C-alpha cells in the first residue's frame, strides 16, 4: 500500500466510524459531554 492509499483508507475508516456514531447518537453524547454543544447540528 502506498502513502496516498493509506491516507485514503484511513479517511474512509474514520468517515465510516463517525457516520455510525452519528446514527446511533454516540457522537451527539460525546460532543455535548466534551464540547458543551451538539457538533452534529448544522448552524
């Protein structure tokens, strides 16, 4: 795997994880706990 491919694979994995966390509410819970606001809401 080349450097660019590794970066792309990592981005895809992170995106997939964040999407799953947003869908099940985990991302909202964590953002409120640590940032004091729901970062999943668009402004």
